[in-house]
C-alpha cells in the first residue's frame, strides 16, 4: 500500500511536470518584470557612456503584449502601439550614439523612453486589475482540490477541499460591503457552507465578520505558499473575528488596526466579556516587505476575568523580487480549568521563484505547548514541523504545488503504521487551485 501511494504521487508529479513544459506566451506579470528591468537600465543610462546605450535593444524587443481573455481589446491595442514606440525610440538611441549627438539629445531620448515605459506599465496594470466602478458588483473566488496521503497510516484520499465565492460592492467611494461564501470539506465526505467573511465597511470602520488581522500566514489557499498551515497558525491564533474594527494607513509606511469582538472564531458571544486587540504595521520602502506587532486579549473560555492573551510579531522581507522571507513569533497564555497555561511558537519561511512558472518553499515551525493545553495531546510537549513545497504557476489564475511535511515531537504523541506510539508523523500532498 505504501508503494502504491508513492506511485500515485509519482504519477501526479510526472504528468504535471510534462504538462508545464510547453505553456503559452508570457503573461502580464512577465512584461511588468521586464519593465522593471528596463526602467532600472534607463536610470543607469544617465551615468553611462553612449556606447552602452545599445544594451537596451534586446530588453525592449523582448517586451511583447499577449492576449488575455480578461483584458479589454482596446487596452491590448494600446499596449501594442506603445511597445512599437519603444522599439522606435531604442533605434533612435542607437543611431544617436553612432551619430555622436550631444548629451542633451541623448538625454531627451532617454526621457521619452521613461514616459513610454510608464504609460505602458499603467496600461498593463489596468488590464490586470481593472478598477471597480462605483455600484458595480465584483465577483471573485477560487476552487481548491488536492490529493493527500499519510505515511504512517497509509491512508490517502482525493478531495475537494474548498470552493469560495466572494462578493464585493462599493458605494460612493467611501463605503463597501463584502461577503465571502465558502463550501469547505467537513472531513466526512461532505461539504459545509459557511460565511468566512461578511461585513460593511465605511471609511476606516469595518463592522461584521472579518479575517483576524494577526500573524504571517493567511487563511485561504491562493494566499499560501504551502498546502498546510504552520503550527502557530493552527494553535496560536484566531482565524476570524466578529465585531468592529478601525484601521488607517498613514501613507508613510505606517498602518494601525484596532478591533473589538466576541472572541476567537465566535459568531455569537459565549459570555459577557469581549475580546480586544490591534496591530501596528510598518512597510519597508518599495516592495521590500514589512513588520507587524499584534496583541489580542479577551474572555475566551469563561467570565470576564478569565483572559486569553496573545502577543504576535510578523515579518515579511523581499530583498529581491523573486525571494520572499517570512517569520513569526507567537507567545500566549490562557485560563483553563482554573489554571493559567502558556505557550510559545515561531516559524521561519522562505520562498524563491526560479522562473515565472516554478518556485520552491521551505518552512520550519516550532510550538512549545508548555502546559499541554493547546496541541490536543494532553501532555506538555515541544513540537516541530518541516515543510518542503515545489510550486508551479500555470497562468490564467491556475496554480499547483506538491508538499512534503514531517512533524516531530519530544513526546510520543503520534501513532505509527503498527498503531504504536511515535514521536514523528509524515505526509505528502498535491494541490491544484484555480482563482477567478
């Protein structure tokens, strides 16, 4: 049975690999990446000798617009015209260098190129993310399917994990409503309908049910680098909050959010107390990442005086566009059966895109369940997990990944294939996601 499971994973990997060898023309993301490189070269040109101007030619010729069913035909036509203009300008620069024109003429041509690249970029970004008009209903969502097998038990299954449809509508430029409806696997072969989010937003106020603004990892599969969530996400953080939130971006890299809610994942409050918290974030210059500090505290399991408290620090760092480094530190305490229980957890993650279609993710996470009250084993333990995930972008909103994960503890909290206690557990998964 074990060999059969490995054979299934091997066949999936082989078939998927062959299917990605010949994918169509470059997407918009590729063009934007080339524009980034072009604009960097243009900035460098101002300090270069004229003989270096010709190096731009190949980069410009590589920028070609592509057909996209979601883009407006007029935008695509405008993009084509601008690309042709770019090529003309590069040829002029080439001639200028040979004709030994003065610095002013060459600088003027460089300025023209910068204007054209900027206009082309705006056209592409508009085609990728067209602005939502006031009173227009925006519909989006995704489908998440997978194959998973557990090494110890040899259990394996294909599954439809989640289907989500999101509705959003703007009003007057200041207000909006949003509802995220999802069908999720109930673990018994069926699908359960839930409202992941549903809120009214006006100005800086959000009122209703919303994703908790805390932690490094996000909830939905399209926002993940792996198939599974880290231990910190599963055992140290809330998923959603029902209440009210105020958030503001100060446009200098600093943002703040404050919220008051029923409690962790409680659509209806189970006691008289409320949970409060907030997050202060700072975005590094450009797209280099950011740092966040979050605190949440409230009466989760009992009356008002019995508080659950969590302090969380999240970090995202992008030293280069292809590399993402993430980290999180989580420290919490709760009041259970008359006793205070504590835990500490953290994760480190790195993802690198080797090409436009392929990438690789590695994640290490740690969770110290100091009093044995969070991980569900009932004993104090230190648990760790290693996750390795090759990722693939298939274009047109489709993506896939393989995940290989091993969990291990300093206590025998797992079960091996013979039913005996074990300190480790391993599994693998293949996942495909379509985002629309």
